[in-house]
């Protein structure tokens, strides 16, 4: 990797990028995203599967999760001897009587210990419900049929060790292409990207070593003077176990009491093999720009559409659960465009506060240089403390020059935003300086930081779908995968996935009767369509609020609005059955939204000076979102204050329906929140986080 300002030569030639003078350095580990390692779950060893079963009977199943249960366990087979059976001698009679007593005293089969530490035994379902209106619903499950196959599990060891699943898959894919018809006995293995491969039949060996060569990741085009380098890997494949498909079939038939998760894991790896090579894998989900339109979340973040996939045993048989999903990714834009979300004017140096925010946001991101003839990427470790116009380094010729001078002399590029700091890559001993305006964020990088409120709202709004649209997208995802046309899935392992969603029996349960206080006009109500209101009703056991106040952090509200809002809210609480003191313990106040913590501590101290503890603090949030989490952290975990936050636009409307909703929340909080605060209290006035 080059060590100077974004140039394109190899580490042995130090003339391409600005860097500090040579200094002692240490070697860092290999690149790539580290993944979990380890062997697959070990279960029973055994022979080949003995037939297939699709499951029988139908029962209510959640549309988003697989329901797993078993039938009542049959009693263990026993040897029963008749008491009146004839015997040839007294000895044989005694043996038969003893055998009968021992047999009757033997424990039932359901109490036998699991045969594997990885197996899980589910409680027996007591029966099926009968209440409610019967109906049939479609669940996002696709039933799976299995053919008879002799599954083998092999351990894979790759030397030198590679932490990237993508590189691991390239190595094993190269191995299969080279040796499938010869050393692998025409088998097509399924690889999990880590330490295991699975085959639908034995390989011609129990242990074998392979040498695999991959082209070097150097992006520069090869030439006659510099041939393409290759990386060499040693791959050792050893037989580990023989997962028994028959145990899964018996479990689905309710003749076996332990879920054979090793077998299910094998089938899941087979079904995930092709999508793992085509899409970005995040847990059990797959994402790609090919699976739907890309949407903007703001601040240089976008979302990709994808789907969740999981193979599960259900009461109806083996089922493939698929659901649509979305995930945030970095937008592939120039770093200068990304920085503009934090600082609009790029012609001036960044303030220390903004520079720290930008450094935190960019650290760990991969960028691609735009001025190179080929794509050269770097991982950002930080940003410089000085602007590029003043950032100096010493090149190999012992010449002292700035980053701006270097790019003008070396690449004939006049940098535009010279007041911005430079991106820093490489090590601390030999940093690499990259101009932001020549660095583009590499596509396909997951955004792992926490989304702000505005981004969360945009993501929910973009991905919220009506049931009909959601069903159509799920069907589209299943058609895109084309499981039954996949050679590995269908022909090699004999797995067949149903084309349509599963129909299951369901029941619409009657709504529960809600009981209110008898002094109200309506003492009870039967909700319809999952909704009801508080008109003509009073709370059954309303809470009591004696000590309270309000803090307003909004700068756009009229100065009288907080008083009018609190008066309307207090009147509503009292009219609905609560006992709410109309007078605040300290006057209602407005505070600077940039000094939230100071204002909250001040309210707490002023109340404590009167020898009282706040029961409820009503807070009108700032006009700009993003402070809700900080307010809750200070109130609930540091000061021990029960708070109720309200949006300024809602508070300004003085709407009666909004007052009712907030009153219900306050009632729950004042009745139960003090109990939780006491549980978290350390006894000295502080609260544990």
C-alpha cells in the first residue's frame, strides 16, 4: 500500500504520496471484515436420510415467525409380561416377574436426557384454541420438501488465515471450479464462508490438502514488465461428522423429541449459498441495490432494500420464512459532499467542534481515490488537525512541502478546498494524507452508527407497506432467488421450495372488555377495530401528582403557550380521574435548548431546596430533533425524575385529543415509574445506568 497522499505506487516505491519521514513502524493485520469462526453444531452421526416428509395438519402460525411445537410424546416401548402367563419352571417365572416390575418402574421416554448439548426440546403444546371467528390467512412461509440425501460435514482450514468471508468464498469457489470433477468426486459443496462445507454424499477422501492461487488484490493493470502477482493459500478439508437427515424427518413427524439444529443449519447454509455470493450479507438478511430502489435518509446515509431468510421447523413441516427488510448504508459521494452535512461553508477552516464530529463520522470508512487511473482504496483512521495548506511532510528526497504543493507538482492538480483538513490513512508512524475532494466513499458500506430521529422517521416512512404490497414484495424476493432452479439447492441437495405463501387456519379473537371508573358516563367499553377513546370515561384508579413543573426548550412558541398547555393538561388529568395539583412546585420556565443538562439539573436542585421530590416534569422539546434521548438519560438515570416529553407543534395546538393521550401516559408513569426508580437507586441520591 502506498504511503503518500493518494498516489499509486507500491510500498517499495515511496514517491507517490505525502508522508512523514521514515520512522519505526509496526505491521498491522490483514484487511476485511472479521466474521465469527468455528465449526458447525455437532449432532448425531448416522447414515443417509430415509425419505422425506412435508408435515401434516395445519395450525395457526404467526405471519412473521415460525411456530415450533411438538405433539404429545408417545410412551416408551415396554416389554409387558402377563401375570397369568404359563412358565416352565419357577426360575423363569421369577425372571418374568422381575422383568415386569422393572419395566413398569422405568421412566417415560419424554424424561430421557438430550442426545446432544446443541439439541433443544420444546414443551408439548396442550391443545388448540376454540374461541373466536375462524378464518384462513396467508403467512410469509414457503413450505420445503426434502429428498433423501447422505449429508456429510467437513471442516475447512485455510492458511494463511483469512478473516474476510468474501475472500474465503473466492478461495473455495476456485477450489470447486478446479477440482470438482476430479478430487471432489463431482460433488458440489455448500460453504458457510467460515470453517465448514457440506456435501450431499461422501467425498472420495476423509482428509486432503489443496493449494489454491488467487490473483493479487492490487488494482493496477498488469504489464509485460510487471506481471500480475498471485496469492497462494493452503486449504485442508477433513471429515467432521455425518448429520442425520432422518432425525429431522422424525422430528417433523413428532416421533423425535429434539430439534436437530445441526441438520437444519446444513439446509440453511445450502439455501443461503447463492444469495451470499450475490448480495451484501447482514446477519440473516441480504441487501442489494438490485432488490429495490435506493432511498435517501439524509446526512450522507441511504437505505438499501433486501429480505430476511430463515429455515425453521413448524407444525406443518419444514418452512422457509422470508420477509422484506431495509438497512442503512453510506452514500457513495465525495467526502467534501459528506462534510457539507456538518459544515456548509467549506472555504473556511473547520472549528474544533465540527472537526471532531467529522472525524468521528469518517473514522473506519473506506474511500476510493478519484484521480487515479485505477481504483485505489484506503481505510480512514482520522483527519489532520491542520488544513492542507499548512499540513507539511517530508518526501523521500528530504524535501519539505505541503499536501497542496505535492498534488500540484506530482499530479498537476490544484486543490480547491485547501482550508479543509486532510483524511489520514495508514499508521501513526507513516500516515497517508488524502484530500477530501479527491476521495469518494466506497459504495456498499454499512452504516453501523445510530440513526438520528429524522433518519429513523425517514426509514420507517419509506419501508412501511400495506399488507398487499408487502406480500407482493415477499413473492418477488422468492421469485428472484429461484430456489428450485438452483443446481446446488434442487439437484445436488434435493431441496424443493413451494412457489406460494402458506395458508394457515387462524381465529379472530374477541376484543377484551375495558373497565373504567363507575363515576364516568361509560363504566366499560368494548373496543372496535383495536381503537377507542376517553370520551365520557374516567380512569379506574387514577394516579396522584402533587409535585410537578414544566420546562420549555422551544424558542418558537409564544411565551404564553407553555402556561396554557400545562393548564389544559392538568384540567384533562383531573377530569379523567387523576388527582393533579394545579399549581407547579416552581414556576414554569423556558430555557436555552443548547443548555439542556444545566436546565434539568437546575430544576432538580430548586425543587430539592424546598425539601420535595419531583413526581412529574413536563418538558416541551426543542424545535430541532435529536435531544430526546439526552433528556431521558439525564432525567431517568442521573436525576431520578419521571418526565413527559411533548412536541412543540403539538403543544401549540392545545388539542383535547392530544391532552387525553398525554394524560393516559402520565397516569401510567406516576403510578409505576417511582417503583422502577427506587429499584435503580443506589441509596445515595444517584442512579445507576
